[in-house]
C-alpha cells in the first residue's frame, strides 16, 4: 500500500478509484480505534483526486473532533 503520512493528510493511491477506496477503507478498519471516527465520519474527511486514483484523508485533530 502506498501511504503518504506527511503533514495532516493521508493519501491512498491506487490504479483506479476502486483500488484507492479499498486501501482507504482498509486503513480505517485497521486504525478505527486510534482514529476515534465512524466510517461515515472518516469518509466525510476524504476527497477524490480529479484522475480518481488518489483519495486524500484530511485528518482532524483530536481537540477538534469533539466539536463536530
């Protein structure tokens, strides 16, 4: 899995939209207890690149998560 962890974003890169989606959801499933987010909230913080090969997750700081 290609995973870019620089800054406050995570990028999941695939050959196509489906592969990128699988990688993002696999990451959420593996780390859901650390993320303290439901899958719905995780997906709300994701964006899809114009070429539909990269999903970017914009991490929410723990102190901001309770305000949502």
